[in-house]
C-alpha cells in the first residue's frame, strides 16, 4: 500500500501533511494532498485501510465532498505539525529499521519499546503486520499503534504507545473485532487442499469442510476431478485488517453426481451442530471413513487405492493407509474393548446407540488414555494404522455391526431420528433457505445436481 511517507517525499512543497485528531480530518487532509499532487491513483489513502489484495472485490460508489483547499491549508498551518506514517513489518526488520521507515528518529522511544513489558510485544510482530506512527517534524514519536495477537486464533488486542508529560506509556486494550461473512467456491483439480489454497480458503476452514462432510464423503477416495464446493464462513477483522477465520456456517459439496449440503444451526438453549438442509443432524450418521484426512495424511492423487473401501468376504472394509495414520471413532459411543485378538492384532471396538457397534483392527498403537468404558465422540482419534495381527501390509480393517451382525457400512442407512421440534424446524428453515439461496448464486448455471440424502 502507498504510505503517506511516499506521498510526502513526492512533493516537498506539500511536506506538511498535518493531522487533526479525527480520522475524518486525516482522510480529508490526505485528499487535499492528493488533489494538490494530481498524480496518484486511489490506492490506500486512509491510514489503516486494508490492502486491496486482502479484500473481496466489491464496487463502491461514493460521493466525496471536495475540500476547500485554501481553508484547509490555513487551518493546517495553525496547528502543531505532526505526521502520520504507516508501514508493514518486513521479514528481517529490527525495531530500528521499522522505526526508521516510520520516520521516527527518537532514541528514548526506541529504548522504551525495548524495555517496557507491555510495549515489548511490538518486538514480536510478524512480517505483514501494520504499524502506524504519529511523528513530529523532528522525528519524535508521539504515538504508535498496532494490533498484537498471541496465536492464530487468539483474541487480538490494540497496542498503543504514546507520549505524555512523564515520558512514554504503553497500553494494551481488547480488540474490537468485526465479524464478516465470506463465501468462496472451489473446484477439485488435483486435491482438496490444492483447491482450497487456490480459492484462498484458510486451512482452519478447509478442515471444517472435511469434518462437516465426513459422514457423506470419504475424502481419501471419493473425490473426483471436477467436484465443486461452496462454503460460507465467518472471518474476524479489525480496522479493515484480517485477523482470523471462524466457523463454517454452511457448505455444499458436489461429489460426482451427488450434492451434499450442510448448515450450522444453533439455538440459544443448546450447543449447535451441522444439519442437512432437510433438518437432519449429521452427527447421527457414521463417518464414511474412520481414517483422518488432513493436509498431512492425505496422499490423494486422483485414484482409488485397490483395497480401499471394499466390502470383503471377511465381513469388513479394508482401508489402505500409511502406518501411523490417525484412526477416528466413526460415531459417538463407549469403548467396549481395547487389546489384542489373534488375527485382528491390536483392536478397538466401540458400542454406539441402537445396537450399532464398530471395530478397528491391525493398529500400530492406541490413543493414550483409551480404556474400556471411556466415552468417545465422533471423529476422536482412537489409534493409529499399523499391520499387527494377520495383515500383509499396513491398513485399517473396519467392521460395522448391527445387533452383532457384520454389515457393509457403505450400504447402511442409519435411521435418523428427527432432532428438531416444530418450532426449531421453523427457525432452521429460515437459516437453511438463506444459505441455499447463497449457494444457488455461487453455482454456475446449467450445473445439474441431485441432492443425495444420507
Ligand atoms: Zn480386513
């Protein structure tokens, strides 16, 4: 982004870009300067405005009042002269180089930032973070502001370092986050994560997409080139700066000729969950594959592994995977057995509701703290792929039983009790139809889809 520094250096006659206290005044001053220079595009005039690259594209039409230049200049000359500069932290920056670019030439300020326990968090800023300074014409620091975050999804705070009569003071205050809703679409060409990267979808959101469709799609073997998805999710911003992504609110996945849709629904009284658009809780279904699918564990290469996902004469399904791949409980339940059984090697069985049970064999090891009677929830890691027992190579042998009889899990349609009452259903339909409408806007015309119910 253009910084005011650059505007300033462009014309020495206009060197006095003076600042009032309000943001509006700053913007107007900058406009006046722009008019005077007549040379710059409309990029980044307001301090702390986001980079154009960071924002969804959106047409904005706004009438701007033209400032009275003569009045402005007269007003500016009456005030004490201060500059506002803004810079992004670059990799390899030291406090010294950053302050220099900000136009700060103030040893006392630098010493304060290095030693004050609050101000010191400035030193941890990552490349790309924006820092804004208010500087006198002598290079003395009046005020410095930036956003600091501890971790990726940590709350953000404002750090303000300012000069007062006794020297400098640093204050950290809670950030004032603005929630936005974003919509993105992707097409599978090589892998899911390649598609989410291409669509600039954060990893945290990609993982949630996998989770929300794991009862419908085995991401390890069901994806096809040309599959499409739409996703609606929350993002958090402050002062136009992207801070983090939040929850996925809805998703749609076109897998082959089937389309799966899912929407987040919560009521004030109970915790939320994902539902298909007809109001069925997806949590009640079983995961289509107990193997964890992640950027790391996925070796997806547009082909189905020869033994992956096949119902065998031996009453189970074998999933080929590298030793150590995490194995997840395919539904909520209670651990019924953890131990070794001849052919199965290291094996875990889980009891679910309605006399459903599942079995996971040939594990290299179990998840820690797993014992008979432990409660597990869907998706929880219970062990890791191995080749213990009678196994020719590392794979997961998976069985699904109804009343102790082995069934092909791919053919089972788990009865799904209606989880929402009439009043909830009415509320849910509002949310769902809103999301459905968003998706219809994202889906290219002429795409023929069939909604699969599962
Ligand atoms: Zn097997």
